[in-house]
């Protein structure tokens, strides 16, 4: 009996340790470690300590293959060419935990690329997608069009922002990547002249996401803006204090405690962290953090306010399982929903029993419907039984084994 208890305790401790390790896993875009400013290398960082864990990719030394994502064929790569995955340097990256991919955009190259972290073998496998929304021809040399902020949001999509904030770009992360330009970000009236478009105060930096579908832009000049994705309105939150004078905030990620950790591309002073709920936004040095590699970007899977969102979900209400795979392939229609019902297409799915669940953005369940699918092209109608406020919601479909089949974000108007 005691032996069983000890084994159970060991299992629980191991599970917590693995969970904490996973929460701290972060990827940094760094220089070579020779006081240089060539941000072309990918290193794994423990965000809780700011220490480098391992080298993932080193430009011009790590073997790799770059594939065209559409054709799945290797791209011809010449030494020193722009087809080396990071040769033109990288200022924006995002880690998708569900797909285990690190997305990024090389500067001055109109492509979305990603590193498949599941790939086996000695070569790192990169993929690239070219889009007219990213490839702006002569405009690629214009610094205002450089994508310097990127994150995977709570809705499962990736979001990227240009320096001038004139382009909020969304991309899906599944097998077929779809890129959409949502338009320019709009300054809130309460900003009182502090504009997210201003070059001196608001360009560069990074972006993190919260559990409620909002983005937090941290500019290179330490200023923080909260962006509502649905309205594209940016509200000035404040200015980070306590940083060294020459410390630009170029990378940002959320640690397991919900603090924002920042890194600098031009300083070797280590990593700092601050609490978004602290009105002073005062940053403190993470003692012992890396001072060898400057980092132009940080990327992990943590969301701000995740603990608070989990508490809301678990407080006396049935909840959905965590969103595992946002498809973005349009199984739900019409979208936006303008009446008291919507339809779900099961085209191509195996016959069997499925559950259609409607939830709010915090994951709180609103209603479920169990359906039995007999054919490959069946469409089911879902009547909305509750009086819902206008806004964004999730539709999640699970199979008989409670495994997520797809999740889509819908707008109810």
C-alpha cells in the first residue's frame, strides 16, 4: 500500500515537473554570442530563469531543408542566399504548442516560414509560404512594412503586426495556412496622442496574447498597448519602468506565473520581467539570466490571465476541454451568425456520434448538441437556445471518444 502511494506521489510530482518545464519552454531569436547584432539563430530558453537550454538552429552551420509548403518540394538553397531560413534576420516569431511549430517572418522577405519541431533526423525542417499580403515588392525595403511582432492567440490563430501597425495579419496554423490582412490598427480616443503608429514610441518590439482574445503590444521603446482583435482598437496601457537606458524591448513572452518577460536585441543585460497588473509596469532583472546572446524575439505558448480564465471556467459551470486544434477551414456557416441558428458541415468526416458545443471566449459552455452522422456530406442545424450578447464565440466539435475534431470562432450579431 505504501509502495503504491509512493509511486502515485512520484507520478504526480513528475507530472507537475513536466508541466512546469513545458510552460517555461520558450524560443529566442538570437545573435551569435560575439556581441553581434545578427539575429539569425534559434535557441531554446527557460523563461523562468532566462537561461539558454539548447541550440535549435544556428545559421550556416545547422543542416536543414527548406520546403515549399504548397508543393512539399525542397527549395533550392544557395549558401548565403535569402533561402537560408533566417539569413535576412528575424524580428518576429510565434510558437504554436498544438502543432509544435515555430512560425516566423524573415525581414525583407515576403514569406511566412516555420520550423517543424516534431521532425526527426539530423536536419531541421523548415517550410515557407509566399503571399501577396506579405510580399509587397519594393515595399519590402520600407522599414514600416517589416513584421516585427507575432504571437499565437487564444483562438488558435497566429497574428502578426507590421512596424507601422497599418497591417494586422492573421494566419491559420493547420495543414493549409491561410493568411488574411485584417487592416490597420486604430488608436483609441483615450490614448491622448500616444499612437501605436508613431515610429519613435511604438515601432518594433513584440506582442503577447491573453486568454480573452486580446493582444498586448510591447514596443521597442517600452510602451504597452492592448489591442482588441475584433475592433482592431489599440488602447495605451502605459510605459515599462525599471529598464536600463539602452535596453530596447524587442522580445516578449509570458512565464508560468503570468508575468511578461522581455529581452533586448541591442543590450546584453539579461532578461527582465514585469506584472501587467502593476500600474507602474515596473520591470525587475531575472537574476542569472543570459547575458551572452541578445534576443530580437521571444516565443512561447503561455497566455496572460490563463489562471484567471481557468478559474472562471471551473466555477460552478460545465466547461469545454482546452481548444486543441483550430481549423479555420469554414465548417460553420453562416459566419457571422445573424439569426438564432447556424449550420455545421460534416463533409468528409467518418460516420459516428459527435457533439457540437457552443462556448464563450473564456471556454464556458453555453449549450451542447449530440448528432449522429451517417453520411460524408451531412449538415446539422444548431438552434441557439440562449439569449446571447453580440460578439465572438467558439464552436467545438468532438467525436465519441471526446477527442477534438475541429474548433472554429464565430461572430454572433
